């Protein structure tokens, strides 16, 4: 029995943030009923397909039930009311105002089920001047400042490899829902939480945008210690055209590496401000890493206390021995699934489950 056994969740969300939130609940025992439009969640059609289902859809919707409902019809709305009658949690990801027009806003649902924990996930929240502005992850990252430092050497922002705003919203939504469930144990009443992707993403800049937060200038990648301005927190090209990273700025790591390279004279530069002050050290490391292949550097660093890693593609990352050792990628029934990121010692070993087909 999972930690959330006995919790019933009605999930009206599509694509990424909401489905990720409810899948994490399903992974830990919650009964999740995914309510989809008659055409289904668009993620069902996203390639690639494995064992008859989208890999994306399966890895965000496993362990759920799925029900197709037309919420514009009387029959569809009545069926949803039946599902909500004894539900503990409701998740929706429509644009602000849609649920109210359908008759399923928080006030309407809580009037019939005051114990419901109701979570809305949107780009900018349910109220305010940006509430109705359409946006997916990329636009939210652009408006929150993060895209400005997701740039190449030429300063041109590039499309991020991680949908951080989507993921931040899902994680914040899960945390808020669980807090509300704990609060309900004390008060007997549910609650409403308005999760905005923008709001969820913004706190993630505290370590890089301190000056801007206090009213000053924005960070730039070439001068910020965590964005590419520090020699020991940077990406380096190797002789075979691949890449490695130094991922720890602590002086002990700099001393370890520069001693091994017989260049302790450069050690004082590692303690200077990021940017121009460290440029000579960065240039030396760039020239040095260009002399061996990525795998040669991996072997060279094996006995050295330095925060070093090769840059792997996803195939290489998923094929690592420790991924298999920890059971982080599981094959079952001809399909591959990424295991939950958190597991409890008291729980039984996690087993992958199917994602639901769409039913009437």
C-alpha cells in the first residue's frame, strides 16, 4: 500500500505539468481518474510510440484510469459531478475562466464537496493582467528572465533542453496539494490552490539573480559564477569534438586539478571574481581539455578529487551502470518507464504500471 492509498484524484489536466503531478500521486497509491476530452489528451499522439503507446504519455500517465467526457454536454457534466462527489483532489489545467463557464470552478465544487482540494495549473495564474495570456514553457521562461541566461557564447538565447517552468509547476502543485491534504486533517475542510508556472519558476533564480532581486542589474552568463563565468563551473570541448564539465568551484577542487596539471601558479585565479578575472585560467583549461578525447579525460580523472563529468547524450546517460543498479529505467511489457524519483524504505519495490487507454 502506497502512502496515498485511499486518496481519490480527478485529473482534468493535459500535456505535462498536471499529468506529472497526478502521476507522482498515482505512483504512491492514489486512485487517479484522468478525465479527457473525447479526442483524448494530445500527448497520446506524441511520437515515439512503443508497445502501442506514446512514450511521453505512458511516462506521465501510468497507473491512472482514463475516462472520455464531453463537459459541454449534460451527460458529461453529470458524470463528472458523480466522480467529484467523494473525490479528495481535483486538478485542472484549463485557461482561466473555463472551469467557471463549465460550472466546475472551486466554489461550485466545494459547495457540494467541501473536503475537496482543488488545484488549478496555468501559465500566469487565475487573476491579474497576464491571466489570459497564452503561453507554454518557452514563453514563461522568456518572461521570467531565465531564457536571457540560457544563451550561447554569442549571447543568443537558445531553446532550453528542460521544460523547467512546466516541471516547477508540477512539483509546486504536488507540494501544495499534499500540504492541503495535511491541513484538511486538522480543519476538516479542503482548499483551493492557484499554481502559476511563472510563479513556480521565479524562485529558482535566487542563486543567480541576487543583484537583480535587490533592484540592480541582471546577471550575464559570461560574468556570473554559475552560468559560465567561472573556470571551474564550465563546459569544455575535447579533442574528439565532445565535451566535459568542471562542476565545482571549491578551491580544493581547483588545487587538486591544477596540481595534477603542474599549474598551481594559476590557483589564485580560481578564487577571483567570475568573468575577466578568471579568463586566463579558463583559456588554459580550454586548451588543455582540447588535447585529449572525452573518454581519455574520463580515465585521467578517475583517481582525482575533482568535480568533473563528461557531457553525455541521453542514450549514454540511460545506459550507465548506476542507472541499472538503482532501477531508474525499467522495461516491462515491451515498454520502458522512468522510475519515480523518490521512494520510501517502508514501501514495496516499485513496479511499473500501464497507462490507461481512453474509455467512454
